[in-house]
């Protein structure tokens, strides 16, 4: 297991340390319980993820999360609710221990490898259409209101030492208030639908993986793709033509208002910028995209 994965687990304190120490035994336990053989894990971040072979030769993926991580619990519930529509199949799940077995997408070509950005944008839009689901009663999905609260919290905490421009924070807070107040009926969305989370399946076409499970109006779903794929965005000096073209296509394909798309994307980029500042230090990719969106004429 790589060092970054261990450091992330240890950020959860003593319980995180106990969890990561238990992982080898958990893998063996579920190999017997669910009858598979685990192979070498993928590159790890916050969750343990590895390809596995079922007894009948079927390829699948084992994913083990920290049980107290709300986002992982929300992912399990979202996979159940989406029920394989536009997304990888959930094969088995243990909510209590945060362990799931999911379909392995084969060949798993990542939409971020597509050179034609218009084509990639249309592919993501097509997956977005499939993924909208009515919210179940008494659900506990993450709401956009919750995520938006990080902006006033950050401003209060860093009133005198903000690493982010105050005028952009103020604008994002204002936009969130307006967008939430004027939103359509919230539905269940993926919540992190970007180029690296949309893969090609020989059997099923383009499908999503790794849902956050977020309650918001449908137009919110465009916000993650706008700043991806990172490596492509970083190589472009002037982002505005690309962003404008994407907004035009998303509006055409999804029938969303262009201004609303831009405003959701800007506001969410500021949240991502805050997460970057308070997490891994370095170039703030989301802030750069937010600045390009700030005065984008559409």
C-alpha cells in the first residue's frame, strides 16, 4: 500500500490506523465470504480498490472504505438507487463494514483519453441524462446546501489570511444562495461526474463509476466535468474558449440555461478551491478554472 493511502487513512485518527491495519485480514475474510481472488490493488487514495476474479471467471472490483466515511456510505446507497442505470453494477455490499463488490468495466477506457473535447463533452452529457433518479423518501444523501456551507465557514476562519480572493468567495456564496433558492426539485445525482469517472464498457457503452450520491437539481451535475481532465486543462493557457464551448454543448444536449451552467460551475469550483487549500497544498487547479469562469461571456 502506498504512503499517500496510509497518510489519508491516518488522518482519521486512531480508528483510521486500526482500519488500515485490519485491511489484510478483511481482504482474506471477504475472499472466502464472497468467493473471489483479489489481485494487486489499483493506485490507492482514500479507499482500498482492487480487481478480483470470481470463481466463475467473472472480473469484478473489490472496494473497501473507512466505515465512518459518510461519502462511502452514500456511494453504496447511490449505487443501489441507480440500480445499474448508466453506472457500474453493485454486485454485493456490506454497509456496516463499508465493503462492496462492483462490476469491473471492461475494457474501461477513460473518457478523458478522448482527444476531441466536443465528443467527450457529449459523452458525459449522455451519461448525465441516464443518471437522474428521484430522491428516495427519508434519504440521507449529501445536499448542495451542506457543501456550500464551507464558503462562509472558510471566510470566518480565514478573515485575515485567506489564500483565495475574497471577491470570488463572496460571489460564489451569493451565487449558491441564488441557485439553491431558485432550484428545480432536487434529484439524486452522481455528484462527481467527470472524465475519469466515465468509462467504456464493451457490453454497456459509456457508464459511470464512483458516485458521491448528491441531492441537487439536474443542472448541478455539470460542475465536476468543467474542470477536468486535469492534465488537459493544465496545458491550455486560455481556458475561456474551451469552457464556453463546453457550456454551449451541455446546454444543447441537456437543455439547461447557459448562465445557470456557468454559475453552478463557478460556485462549485470555489468549493473545490477551498478543499484544495485546506487539503493538499500546491497549484490550485479549481481556482484557475473559477477565475476563467468569473468573467466568461456566454
